[in-house]
């Protein structure tokens, strides 16, 4: 049954494809909301009553396109879970994470149905987005863990840097929640007539911006601690990449606010939130040194019996005189 076994490289490749599809799902979901296509397909799982495919209208096509991406994602997550159980060497941590992946995407699909049937209720849409971010986190951690041996790894930074990084991740979760609440208070409801979050847009934007500033200050503190404790150069470089991603995301956020929230910039901001979240998880993972996975040695191929190579006997010894042999006189 060796053909049913999945090697580490094949499993890692499948994890990367699934991760890319999760990000694509976030992007297409944002396109649905920002183009007011949330009710382009008024039914679920069909698009309209007994019709599975959408009519040739822009909003219906955008909404149905997101559903196609979700379907592909469900298939990929299911394949990743099966591959996690068929992977050799077996890894319990990868099995748990791949199972969480399929549970998360199924939860996303069910919430998508509630979004449609609740007529784009802002709180349901916000929950839908946050579950998507949790699914993204599982996909990122699964992909990172699949690239090395099992175990938490050996920390290469001080305990203070580890503690501050965990605080930063918690703040990022709050920032993501505040960000989707800000969108829920804004004009991009996903469709006409959808109820909004009962809070002023400027007030919610200010709260979101202040949380972002606190998070960026925490990242600066982490970088200072890494520098003071002479952390490895690659860890400090990763921290600078995270800070740079946050700065770019902040520039997009302020630009979209002062230009009255154009849909294209809001879409880039949603995609940027996914990238910042993924980069933060990657940075946290890199604070520990992880051993490469040691694969079992491949047994040598045995030569079939009775088929000796030319010039050798069956046990591998020369069957005739060698080139240096001296002929005996007759």
C-alpha cells in the first residue's frame, strides 16, 4: 500500500496551494462586499431558486465566483486533511491542524449561507470575516510546521521578546475585529438596504487607528528588545519586514479614509490585513529554531537473483580473468 503514502515534500506543496487559496477566498469575499454583490445570488447553495448557475449579470457573477472559490477551497482542505493522515513519517500535529482546516472552511461555508439568509446582517458578515482570519491562521501555521520536524523548537530570543510578540498577536486580533467593525459602519454594506453597525464611522475609524498605533508601538518595542539582546540577524530582519508591512497597511488605511473610501483602496486594505496577519504569524514562528525533519533512509534496491551483471558472477565477483591477469602456459 505504499502508493497511498504522501511524502513530506508533496504534503508541504499541498499546504502551500491551500494557503494561497485561503488568501484568494478573502480577496474574492472582499470583492463581493465592495461591489454590492452580496445578494447577487439570493439563495444558497443554489444561486437563484432551482438554478445552480448565476444569470449573466455582474453582481450574480461576482457572488457566484466567490462561491466557486469556496468550493475549491473545501476540496483542497479535504485533500490536505486526508494527506495529513497518509503522510509518512506520521505527524500528530499536522493531522490536528489539517483537521482544523476542513472544520474551519466548512464553518465559513455555513456562515456564508447565514450571510445570505440574514440579508447581509453586519454582525454576521463581521463574524464571517473573523472566521476567515482564523482559517488563514491555521493554514499559515500548518504550512510553517510542515516544513520542519515536529516540536515547538528552541527559542533563539529572550523571554521578553517572546512575551511581547504574543501581546502583539493578541492586539492584532483586536485590530482585525475593529477593522471589520469599521467596514460594518461604513458605506460598503455588500448590498442595498443592509443594516449597518450603529456607531459613527469617524468614531469607529478613530478607535481602529488608535489600536493600530498601539500595535505598531509594540512592534517597535520588540525590535528594540531584539537589538538590545543581540538576537539573530534573520529574526531582526523578519521584524523589520513586519513593521514595513504594517506601515504600508497604515498608509493605505489613511489614504482610503481621506479619499472617502473608494472600493478599490478598501479592497487592497482588506487584502493587506490578511498579509499583515500572515506575516505576524511567520515572524512569531521564526523566534524559535526548528530542526529539519529527518527522513528514514531509503533501502537500497536489491539486484534480482539470477541476473548477474556482465563480467561478474552471481555473488558480484569477477567471473573471468581481469585485465591484469597473466595467462598460464598451456
